[in-house]
């Protein structure tokens, strides 16, 4: 399994809505659910998005920004004389930020400018997505949702290939050596991995591997292994897998009690509280 698919097989993005919004007033408010991820694409005009803590980004026509999780933002138009400022909003159910490791980002949002190489690689999909969403025809809703999902996966692929992200899982997957160890964890979470065996997967010495992994991923290899197992468990429980004895065995735990303790410590709630 390739490095991105090793994550997407467990946390698959699903487009829940694709809409366009027009802004006409100088200052407006945009509220996006924290339970969803978003891709915002400037169709026309220019604006500035300002979130809590004064994090802000300016978007011009053809620019886009990926939000790992939604938030409340103020929208300011760049020019009072603008007659039309519109933005395409793609909303995704991509698992919560607490569960999906792909959403562990150093930044709350990632901007892709129009002239960026990533934007050029996505141009064909952007054109199709805009055409279907702005001029609805028979079956457009289904087509638009699938196009939005393909767009997100392509964008994540570009983030990895261009090493755009510097910290977290996407950064780790961008390093071909670390990626081998990370994919091994993803594909065989039940394995009794140790730092030495993961370093061997990466083709690195134990000390160099440990240092690079922590610097890139923001945590030690064994901490990531535990985090992946528990997030995977939470995702499976959320999807209806309630047999904890079998689940704990599948994730490398010799006792259900040890699994329960680790789950509560990592996720913050007992397994039974997931999905309620």
C-alpha cells in the first residue's frame, strides 16, 4: 500500500457539501463547523479571512486554503468597489481533528496560491469542479461530491510530493525513509514494533531514525504507534465495531484491560463513550 493510501484506507474523506457563497458587504462573518474539514477556493474577487487569535490569510482569485477543521472567521473584502466576491466551499467529513492524524497540522490552514505548482497540478480538477458546481445539470450533486473528494486526495498527494508541510504526519510521509516505517505501522498495527525494528524498516540507524522521527512528527516512534492504534480503534468503534476483546487483539494488546487503559489515556474518554 502506498504512503497516502495507508492513511486514507482508515480515514477516508467524504464530501458532505459543495456550495458557493457571494460576499457584498465590506465585513461579514463566516461560521464553519469544527467537526469538518474545508477547502475554500476563490472564484472571483479578493478577501481576507481572520480567525480567532488574529490568524489571517489573504485570498485572490484562483487562490485556495485548506482548513484542517472549521472555525468562525471574519471576512473582509479587499476593495469596497468590488461588485462580486465569491468563494467555493467544499466541506468534508474527514474524521474529527482529535482522531484523524492527517489533521495534526502545525498551521490551522494551508494556503495554495494560484501560481503555486500545486495549483497548476490541480487545475484540470478545479476546472471540472467549478463547471459542475456553478452550472448544475443532471447528476451534478453526485459528480461534484466525487470530484471534491478526488481534489482533496490529489491535493494531499501534492503536499507530500512537494514537502509543503514541515511537521506532523504529512511531513513524515513526505520523507521516503520515515514513510516506510510509518506505513509499516499503518499496515500492521498489531505488530510488536520497537524503535529498532522501525528503524530497520526505514533503513536508518536507531539513533538517527529516532531523532528525525521526533523532529518531523512531533512525537517519538512509540508514541505515534500508540496514537495510531488508539485512533484506529476509535474510528472502528465509531463505525460499529464494539467487540473490544477482538479489537484489542487486532491492535497488538494482550489484554482488554490494558487496551481500555491506553484508550482512555490517549483519546480522553472510555471506548464506550465513542459514538454516543
